[in-house]
């Protein structure tokens, strides 16, 4: 065949010489595109621009304007970082260096030396030198895998050797960096894809060093991981670093200590959280909202135990598919009966469904619970409120007929949208499809995925496909909320499940008199209370809005001798109205107490009381972030506070 034909995203066709590459295709379209091409998606797979095309290929050429291109930039930059480290520390051994969200990392085995801040600066300088050489990235198909494994071993590259042994039957490749004379300066075991050359690399930054076990296994050697990032432009990099600085200020772990919100203790156990009174107040307000809204939307609220016999988890499939994440309890030393701390609430809600007979007239049954669950995690992955082992899900399970499915999904989406709007959070949506480890019939999975798609498409909702990331029992819609500084967080989820109703033999009597199996939707709005509160702390930078603030008003008398009695009257009046108020009667200066309340404790309002305020039965108001905002009669101030709290401003 002397000619081939490929299709472009607009469905147009282009004819090329047999053996043509993506770069040849780009040149045929325009020289400008060829100059700016960084990678391509060929039949949906990310590939180098030097990849040879075949007849019938569907091709999308990527430039720096395409989001997927950042992966290629960062993966390529990780190789340059590894090359720089080897140049500066020849004794270092390479492990892995993938691109990740917002950047990349590389793991190194470097005995006798721990990377410090000054090393990162030197590595960055060396990377800049390498980039200026305009080296090309070249893919090299390993002709003799066993020989290459032996070569790696002889070089002491034990991690490369192990990885190559594992992938020896997957057509493994090396990527070389070569100078203008064709000399190979560095190679790394890698599947790619990579940039054409280093001239595309213009803005990168090494961020930090952390420890990481080889393959994430605590039984393996601890390696040194350098985290870094790269962007197409220096402006984009600067914006990201500014955002990272802001994120550091908002770190919920630091604010948790500063604002006395929560703590964790070694003697309690990793990933288990103590909610202090201040954060418990925030949680109480959110739980009150949660209960009220669920009842408005037709849910019944239930409570279930924290443990159950292992038999329940065998029926549900968790014992086979989720075992490594579960905590086991032996009832007695000489007993075979085993209990499990619940990792999920769903089997308990199923048992409640089974306790009564159901007809199509009683469906949908919407069952909700603030249920605490326990999931085993690696200790190195735990931190603060966002990665824990014991947490409370705002869980719900909806049992419905097939005819009700799309409407129920849309009602959940409305619930999520209404809730996130209260916190001024927008969201993006992903559909996560069947994973490799799944239960049930593929036909049911196909129906479930089609049902979720139909619900979103009927309302014109944009969504991305996240292949293979569904739960083992069903596909799901994931909501990624955006916080105040643009970071995305996984919160709400809708999962459609054909499998558990079948495994537990759930039934309802349909209008034709036949006994049928209901569909089951698993759903959370916040996700977990722990994680969502961690997100909220960072979203608000600890400065909660009035309706959530642990202390809503701080009363500051100018002089305890002259003004404390009236301050106590105001304090009692606000407290009687349900307003969370404190009275600062310490012998500190007025300005000190105001500054501490507004800036350090992030109290929304300070009410200052002096001679004028006593005379006029009023308070001088200072608002967080604004300063003095005027004087109001006490009753007017109370009314204004109650209105703001009610409206969740």
C-alpha cells in the first residue's frame, strides 16, 4: 500500500504516504502546526509525534493549548530531572518518575545523602543547562530484553531491572535523550510519550522532597521522592506557585491547631479524628441542614450498627473485593465467629429494606444515614481530615424501579447543586466506568452506565469519562467541587447498582403483579464529613461564614470597670437568641482583643461597648475583613444577625 488515509477530529480525511508519522501529517496541514505539535491522540491513545500512522487511524494533533499535552510536558521534564540528578549524584539509582496531577515526581535511591533545599536549587540549574542543549527525545525498542535486564543489574539499576522483568513481554522501550550529533546522553525505561525535544521545556520548579517506599510497600526500601511541576509558560508556573502559597496558608491542619478545631493523637491511632468544640459546632450546623433537606426531599433517616458478622460482607461481596481495606474483629479467642467494622453502610440499608414488603407504589424508597464507617489505609497516606480511617458518610440509598431511575438521578444532581451553591462551590462531573475487578453481569453494567449517561445528557450536563474507576459493584457519577482558589476535590457521588439487590434477593411487586428486583442508587452529597470539613476549612481559610462560625460575635467592653455590666446584658440577649457569642473581659487593651477576635480567631463580628453605646443602647460593630461598619441598636443588631444566619449568607 503506497498511500494511507487518516481522519481528523472534524471527520475530514487526509491522504499520506505509507509510513508517514504524526509529524508528517502536521507538516501537511501546516508548518505552524508541525512546529507546535507536542503529541497526538491516535485512536484515543496518547502517542509521540514521531509515531508511524496506519490506514484508518483517527488522529488529533495536540499542541500546548490542549490540556492533555501537560502530561507529555511533565513526563518529559521528569526525565530531564532524572538526568540532572544522575549528573550531580552519579551513585543515585532511578526508580519511577510519572506525571501526576499538577506536576510530576521522581523516586531515587541515594545511600549516604539526603536531598536538601540547596540540592533542589542545584538540580534545577543543571536541568536548565540540559534543556538549553536542545536535546531530542528518542524512543528505542529494546531488542534483547534479557540482555538489557543484565545490563541494568550490572549498573546497579535494580529498580529498572525489576520493572523491565515485569514488563518484558509488553514490548518495552527506553527513551533516550540525544544531542545534535546523535550521541545518547541519558536513557530511562519508559513507555512514553515524550516531546520532540527539550526546547519545549520552558517553565519548571522543584517543590519538595519526601520519603516513599518502593512500590508503596512499607516492607520495601524507603526512597527519596522529589516533587516538581512544569507548565508551558512562566506566567502559568507563577500563577500555580502563587496558588500553592495560598494553599499553604489555608492548610486545614495548621488552621486546625490555630483555631482549635480538631486533633489526632498517636495513642488514639492514625487516621482517627477528635472533633473539638469549635469544629463540632460547624458539623452540627451542617448536619442540621442535611437532616432538614433530606426530609424535605422525601428521605427517611435511619441508624445502623458499626459492626456486623462477616457473613453479611460475604453476601455483599466486600469480603472478596474489599478485604484489604476492612478491620476484622474476633468475638472470642475460641470462636470462629468473626465480626467486621463496617466499611460501608449499604448492606445495613438493604436489611432494612428486606424487613418489609414493597410494591411499586412504595418506591422510590430513599433511605439516608450519617453513618460512621472504617476503612484501613496505609499510615503514610493518612493526614488531617482529608485522609482518615474512621469517618462519617452522609450516605443514602435509593431503591427504585427502572422507570424511576433517570428522575431519581436528576433529583440527586439537583440536591448536590443546591447544596454546593450554599458554599459558593462550582463542580465538574465524571462518569467512572467498570473496573477490572467487578461483580455482576456485563449486560447490567452496560445498562447502568447507559442509565447514568442518559440522566446527565437529558439535562445537558457536560461530563468526562473516567475509564475503569467505578466501584466494584457499579458505575458512578463523581462530582469534583472547586474551592475558593480553584482546586478540585472529590465530594458527591452517585453509584448505580444492579448487583447488591440481586445478591440480597431484593424484591418489589410491580403493577403487573410480578415480583421484580429494584434498582439501587448509592449516594453521598458531602462524601465524608471529615473530608468535607477539611475542604471547607481551606475553602474559607478558616474564616467561616456567620451561620457556620464557631463564635459568631465577640463582645469587647472598652473598660471592664465601666462597661462590663452592659456588655454582659448584651451577651445574655444574643445567647438567648441562639447566637454563638463570647464576652472578652480580660484585662487587655481594646485593640488587642479586637485584633485577636477578627484576625486570629476569625470571628465574623466584634461588638464594641463604651460610654456612647451604653447611652444609646447600641453596639459599635466591626466586621471581619472590613473593620468598623457602624453602630446599631442592640435589637437591630440581633435582627440583622438572625437574618444573615437564616439566609446562610
